[in-house]
């Protein structure tokens, strides 16, 4: 049973996710319990006190299922288990109940767009041949052109290269092609097939029954496809007629999932929906579908007051529970991003961003300011593991050690996502920095030696560290009633400065301009992301203030 926070009423407990601080835990890089250089559930269990002390309300786990690991676990061969690299199903059970005992909820990652090519259904589809019921669970089609040796259509994989791979039939002849929007090892399910729908409803129930409090839905806008599988006409790809993105019929799936989640109060469905159109995004968070979606416009936004204000306003205009996300396991770490001349991020342009020089001191300063801005906004806030330590993107991983299929499938043009997935530094002055027990295998990706200053142990001992900032901010955010459920209202601010109130009690001022700005003379400072200078808020610094109105003092 989950230990409720002492002040939590049952209705608040049911909608905990509206205001939660959610820690994204990338298991393979969090903590290694068994010494193979890869993080695992034993490592997580041993570090639960760290997460409790950090002050998070929930953990979202990236996939922990059995997987050949062609895409770091997003290629799943069994949706009801745990990969031996990470542990066992009973480790997961123990982890869920231990987290609950700490008052921490558990969100697991479900990947419904595709499985692994080693999933028994796909193996059977290969064996049973063309026209079989087993093939109908995926998208198998004959090729075009003489001998069927061209792909059925012109779709490209999101990871680079064609979205189709040709199989060899059981009799040894060159055969049909199958669709994979990601790597060839990740065949797309056919969601028009009733067996696929029933299977995932059962998977949801399986994990909810084991105590999961929520589900993160991978690639949630991609599941349904136009069965005619038409070519994509360049320039005509957006909107409801796109052959595989954001199709109207995807919403039927989420309505049935919502009914399952609602069988017990307090469960949450969170969608990974990358859509530029706010109106289309809003449909996913309709009352009978998903509870929340990740805020990618906020995640990709430049460190720029006007741009951030626009995104914040557009987010709140959705009239749905907001999420605030600065980074995740697919994007460049913020310390690196915010130190570049162009501080925006988008997946398509990663390859260019990596060639920009970065100023890590500046990036760190801005990341601190961004953390306080993010945690002051009304809604749930996400922390991607390592953000709380101020880790940077590791851009100089030797090519031969890179693991991300994006790197391989673009022939190295796109560096991929390994740089934000480097194992966490916990303690000590040398790699593996306590990530693995002594005399273990090396971490699966090398850690920069400079991270000796960014270990949990070093940062816990320093009053100025990113870790201390996150701990303090999360504590205030949790204990301050103004952060619980009050709306935000913008206050007057000079150009380049964001100022807003939560209720009448707390004001957040984020200075993104190049000049120091005054703070209200009679405000009490709750926390700042950096030192004030002669009472002024310096550039790239955020402050939380006790609002003068709340204390009855005049402005
Ligand atoms: O990522 C999906 C993703 O990164 C985007 O490509 C998105 O689907 C696309 O921009 C929509 O147009 C998720 C996971 O977060 C990632 O780690 C996995 O590699 C990927 O799905 C495949 O499962």
C-alpha cells in the first residue's frame, strides 16, 4: 500500500499527478547493483532513500522489460516481465512496494506502437508466412517493382533509412516487407487487429494489478495507420490525414485505456505526444482519454523570456492538467543546451546543435534558473535523472562505444542520444563514481572524469550544488500551499523577465535579460537559483518570493 502524505485528502490523493514532481529514472544508467556495468532494479532499490530525500512524488521508469536492447529496451519481447539485465519480476514487485512505503508512486513505460522482432508474435509471423493471422498483427506487405524488391511505400524510419525491411520466407525465398517506424528490430503493430487491442488492455491490467500507479505511453500519436499505406507526399504531411501520425482513430484506444485506468482511483495515463498543433494535442487530454501529455513545446523552447511566456500561455490555454518538462532520455541535457548560442532543441536538428560550442558555466547557471521557473509553474514537473546533479551532455563518446541506433542508422550524421544516458556519478573521485560496486565491469558508457565534482556525495556536501537547489526547491514546492493548486497570474516585469504569482502568496521572478533587476523591497526571499547582488536579481537567475500581498505589506 502507498503511504499517503500526511496532509493528503482522498481526492487529492486521486489527482496527485496534477501537481506531482516526477523523477524520470533511466534504469540502465541509474545505479548498478550486480556489477555488470549496467544499472538494474537492485541498484534502484538501494537508492530509493536518495529519491525520497530528493522529495519526488513519483518515478517514471523507462522500459525494464525483456528486450534484445536494440533500442535500449524500447524493443520489447515480453510485456509482462523484467529483463534479466535489470532483475526479475519479483524485484519489480519489491521495488513497487518499497517505493510505496516511501510515499513514492510508480509509473511504467508501455510501448504500444511496436514490439521487438524477437517478440513471439513477430517470430510466429515470420514462420507462418504471407496471409497468416500472425502476420495480420503487424504490417506485412508485398514489395513494389519487379520481383517485389522495392519497399511498399516511401515512408522513412524516424531513426533514419527506410521504414520497411524485407523478410526471407520460411521456404528461403525473398518475401514480404514489414513496417517499422523506428529500427528494423522494432516492427509496428497493426492496431486494426483486435488481438493487438486485447493484448495491450491485458498488459495494462497486468501492471496495474502489480501496483503501478500510472502508465507512460510511448510514441502515443503513432499507433494507428492508414491501411492503404499511401506514399507520403512531401509538404502534405500534417494534420488528420497523415498516414501514421495523430489519426482520428487513435483516440478509440485511449478511451478504452482510460476506462481501465479508472477502475481504481488515482491511476494516471501520460502520453508521449509530439505534435506542434495545440488543438490536436488537446484532443488527447479530453476527459475520457489521457490524463496528461508531456509538454514538448516547453522542453524544446529556447532560453528566452518571450518564447517561454508564449509556450506557458499556450500550455495553460489547453485547459488540461499541465506538465513541465526540461529534458528526457531522448534530448540534449539542459546544461549543455543552455550554454550554446542557440538554446532551443529539436530532434531533427540534434546533429547541428552538437557542432555548436557550449559554455557549461553559463549553461549551469541557466539550468538552475530554469529549474526554479519550472517547479513554480502550475502542474506537474518532471526531473530527468542527472538534471538534479547538473550533468551535461557527453558529446565526445568514442564512436565505437556509441549504442544508439540513431547513430548507426544515420551513418554517424546524427550523434543520437547516448550523451544524455551516461551512468550517474554517486560518489568517489574516479569512474565509475559508485555507479557500480568496486571491481565491477566498466559502466556501459564512459563517464567524464570531471564528474567527480558532480557526484551525489560531493553535491550533498556542498551548500551551493544543483542537488541542494533541487532538494530545497522540491521541499518548498511540497510544503508551500500556494504551489499546491493555485492558478498563476502574470505580474508586471521588465523586458526579458518573467514574473508571476501563485495565488496571492508566492511570486516567481525569472530574469532572462542581460541586466540585474530589482525585487520588490518588502518581499521575503524563499529561494534563489544564484546569489543576489546588492539586492538585485542578476541575469539568468530565478527567485521565489513570499508575496507582499500575503504578508499584508504594501508593494
Ligand atoms: O521516442 C519517440 C520519439 O523520439 C520521436 O521520434 C517521436 O515519436 C517522433 O518525433 C514523432 O514524430 C520514444 C522513446 O522516447 C524513445 O526513447 C524510443 O527510442 C522511441 O520512442 C521508440 O520506441
